C-alpha cells in the first residue's frame, strides 16, 4: 500500500514539474483504468478486481512459508532443492501446459473454478506430510533434582519455563525424548550451563553436533561449532578464537544469549589427533580467557527411525534472581520423503494449472488498445493482497501450528469459489446485455 501511494505521488509530481507530459500521462496511466470501468461498468469492474486480488490467495499464503516448513520437518537442503527446483518446476510447467490446453476447450470461468478448487485443496496434502512422522511422547527435562515434562508440537519444537531456583547447584540440563509407540530406544542429550554459582569462567564450548559425536559420514562440508561467552563486552581489539590442533578459526557472536559460532571443516574434526577444541578470548596476542572441550569420532550410521534432540543454549543464569528461565529445543525425527515429493508435485501441478487459467482470464479482460498497461495492473494486483497477508504466515503458524494453518489456507479458498461463480454469472449477464445493445 505504501509503495502504491508512493508511485501515485511520484507520478503526480513528475506531471506537475513538467518532466512527464500531462496528455501522455493521461493516455498511459488514466485512460487504461477508465477504459476498464467503461467497458464493464463500476459494479462488475470492482467485482472483477476483487477476484483478481484474491484468486491466488490460498496457494500464495501457503507458499510463502513452504521452505521454512520443509526445513522444520528436518529435510536436508539438498532434498528440498531437488524436490522444489527440479520436480516442482517441472510439474509447474506441466500444469501450465494442461491449463493452456483446457483454456482452449472449455469455458474460462469453469476452468477458473477447477483451478481454484485444486489450488486450495492441495494444501491439505501438506497436513499428510506433517502426519507422516511418528507421534512423539512427552519430552522429559531434568534440571538438577527437578524433573519436568513438556509436549512437543507437530514438528518437534518444545519450550518450558523453569524457576531459576531449580538451577541452584547444577551444571547441566538433561533432555530425553522418545516416540509415543516406544518401539525405538529414547534418546538423551545434555547441555552444560553457565550460572553465577558454577561458572569459574564465563566461557564454554557447547556439545559438538549435540552429543559430542562427529560421525564419519559427516566428513563432507562444515560443522558449526558453538559456544557461549558471558564476560565483559568485547572491545574492537578483542575477539573469540576457536582452535583445533593449532589451527585457529574466528568466531562470531550470533545472539543475545552469548552464543558464538565458527564453521570448521568436518574432515579436520574427523582427522584431528587431539579430538579437542579450544576456545579463547584474545586481546591482540594476549589470551584473556580460555576453555577446552573434547569430542569423539563415531563410525555409527544413523538409522532411518533414529531420534535426536537439539537443545537451545540457555542464557546466563542467576539462581537467586527469582526470574523463570526459558528452556527450549527441538526433537528431530524423520518424515516421509515420498510424501514430500508427492506433495510438491501435486501442489505445483495444481498451481501451474490454476495460474494458466488465471492468465487466460486476465488476458480476456484486457482491451486491445491498452493490453500492456491493463495486464500489468492486473498482474500486480494479483499478488498484492496475498503477499501482504502472507507476511503474517510465520506468526499464524507459531500460534496454531502447521496442520491448522494448511487447513485454514484450504478454507480460505471456499469464498473464492463463490466469487468465481458470481463473477461468471455477472459476465454472462454483461455479455447478454452487450449483445442486446449491439442488436438494437
């Protein structure tokens, strides 16, 4: 909306200062809009613009958050890229080709109705993708002598608040996760803590790969090594360095919980003779603080059904503060790759068909005299509202979860179907009226 207002203001300003000829401005910007309203009348023109602005709302809102959704389901970037960029693009083209063929054979409003049904209903397939992972049991969180349970959401995220007093006398938290069916052994992970009671040094390295086990199969790419620092704010001459067998890696602070990280070649971690990471706060050549952290190399390969737990770093804790401490993380479980490919193929096929039908519909609305300008206006309006609403997708998912979100995007399509039927009726009446006028 701001961009639209700015564009109108700039156009008006260009005309007022004489950069753009007033007559040319009217012919370029005003005449195409007046022509559209003149040909269809105010009522039908407004209803047509309403349909144009909302027709793609269902699949665009769902599509805005799709990549985040796939990552939340623990699919690798390689899997996502293959499914989306290869199969997704291919079947989007197939859908567009089918839509183009059907546009020549059946009434455009009937094809629009079919496209709207497919574009919205295929979002239900993503609910099946979420459900393809095994249900999880309650997550057990142990802080010192205190035990807590929290229910993870459908993608394994969990969070709870623990009284600060529970951290008195403890140096770590322990988290255990399991499937509800208990057919796979539960997995337990620990996370070291820095508290005002236990921390001799406000510097530590967090468990490598979550469990201090670097697998031989992780020998490709880089491993992100993380740690925490809660000392005085670093000056411009100070920095944090992580070292492995004498080779230094500059670390960067990443958030307000004192977390720093550095990427280290996985091959170097596997081939290391010491299997020990060292971290230091350096001021020039002078070492101010230091800590070390051992890890191991494992030859075990993960089973397809194996669980894992990621524990988010916990902020510096004062057990006497009386303030609750947030402990959060994610249970990492596998989801069906077949469901992923099936969902992306069907969704892109439907989107391609609906998109082709919509383009044919927009083309039928343009005037021969103003084709380019009118089509540009229609295509911009087509994505304006869905993109604006799509910006809230993340907030909606955080509050209601993925299954309800995709159900919501499907239900949003129902008013669009009613609008398509209404527009079809209005267009038929308009064409009948125009034919009668021409016959008189």
